[in-house]
C-alpha cells in the first residue's frame, strides 16, 4: 500500500471511530488508538499522539456548543484544570519512559474501565447550597444551569476527593493520549455530585485543555507524525460532527450494547498484545 | 460572564476550524507530493528535530524549496490546533481579571502557565 492510500484508509477508520465514539459517548480518541495499533500496525506512540490531537479538535467543537448554551461551569472547569493539566504533564513524562508493551497493557486496562464506567446508571437531584462542601462555597463553585422550568441551582460536594481524582484523570490522559472524559465525568458526577448535564458540558471544556498540557511533551518526544495526525484528527472531527447529529435518528441503546461489547474485546486484545500474544 | 462565554465559544470554534483547514490543505499537498511512496508509520523512530521544535518547524514549512518537507504545513496546522486551548485559557484569565475576580484570574493564569511551560519544556 502506498502513502496516499494508507492515509485515506486511516482517515476512513478515524471517521468511523469519531461517529461511534460520539454516539456511544466514549469519545473518538480512545477508540482510534487500538484501531491504529491492532488494525494498521502503527506504533502505539504515534497512535497516541494522533489520537490526542483528535481529542483536542473534537472537544473544542463540543465544548463551544455547551459554553454558548450556558450549561458548562467555567469556574469548576478552570479550578479542576489546575489538577488535570499538572497530572497530564506527569503522565506524558511517564509515558516517554515506558515501553510499548507496558503502554498497550495500561491502555487496554483503561479502556475496560472506561466501558464499565459508561454503563453505570445515572441519577438523582441536585444538591442545595446547604448540602454542598463548605470549600465549594468558598471557591464559589456552585452554579446554575438553564432547564425547561428556568434556572436550576446546584451545589458541589467532595471538592478535595474530586480534585485528586481529576489529577488521576489528567495523568491517564497524558499517559495514554486519551481525553479521559469518562474518568472526568465520574469525578464530577459521582464524587462532586454535579448534575450530569453540567458535568458532560464542563468535562468537554476540560478535555481539550488537559490534552493541550501533554501534547507539547508528545511533540518534543517526536510522537506527532504529521502524516498520521492529519488524517486521524480530520477523520475523527468529521465523524464526531456526524455522530452528534445521528444521535437523534438512530436507535442508540442497541448500538451502545453492541459496540461497548466490541470495545471490550478490543481492550482485551490490547492487553494480550502487550503481554506478547497475538489473537484474532 | 454570559457574553464572554459566547465570545469564548466563538474563539474555540474559529481556532479549531482554521487549524483543521490548514491541516487539510497540508495533507492534500503532502499526498500529492507523495504518490507512490511507502507509508512510514510502522516503526517508531521519533520525528526529526525540526518537527519537535515549534519555531524550527515554522521556518521549515515556510522554506518552499524544501520539497521533501511538505509535512511542515500539516505541522503548523497541528500547532494551531494545540494553541487553541492555550488561547482560550489565556482569554478566560483576562476575562476574570476585567471582572475583578482575582481568585479565578489567578486559577486561570496558573493553568495558562502550565500549558505554556509544557509547550516549551
């Protein structure tokens, strides 16, 4: 296969990853890396670099829409970004010291956890100011978002555990070249008890900023191959754009089950590859 | 803050679209000049120095005589893409500052600093 054909094939795969990622809510970055590694035989470091760039592109587009609607909480996002960016720098520095087998194994593990996190049930009503963490009041993290019945106030709990979890999310993002949106959502939704809608919107803003913190290091280490980053980031960006629109027309519930299963299989293959087995 | 959010959203979309356009243009240019060449992503060698140093990269891409280095234009698009979030955080810091919100101007400035330092590590 020559270079143009190869790039077109990669762009098509990235496009599909973008469509599926945005439809089942995993994000394109975490799907495209195993596809590049297992399907195209690309070195995992190049794959991670390309995926991380695609994460920045898609998160910018999605975050902008939420920001305009007034759903995302900029103060929460910025405050937690102090944890994720520092974590991301640490992760990127660690990644450059690990070999590809270790990276494959950790990647597969993180992918499995991401699938588990995304099948968990959503829940309950927003906290009041009185129920929220006193630290959240001092940091003015509590906010409100527009609903059909007017502005809905909400409080924020567990600031310190949430902050520490965010550091871990940042670390994974830098270590594996993923957006780690699922981990960010868990920290905000489960630990800090922020309403789900606000959580997804805010995490989208944070994903791009977090990824930017490690991508500079990827660049210096030579993980960004322009001939790979270009088709991957353009493909995922276009795919995510289409996926977000398909959400309203396609039976997502069934698709989710099918693809979450497929992604779990891929995760196991990544681990097997890291351990030195070749399956499928 | 509402108007500022709308402004910030516009900056995000615009910077992403400009970067995507530059990358797309660079990719087409690269492919046209590489018809028939074998793909080179299977083995990791690290990218050459001029793709790791942002400044060197700009000079390289502007050097039209370097036909073999057309990838440079893609790299500039990528750097634009990456600068998007940095710009956004910087603007947020400035926005908070004009609202006399010292705490969050400081928080944003810290994030901005981490991003800048990571870029020039």
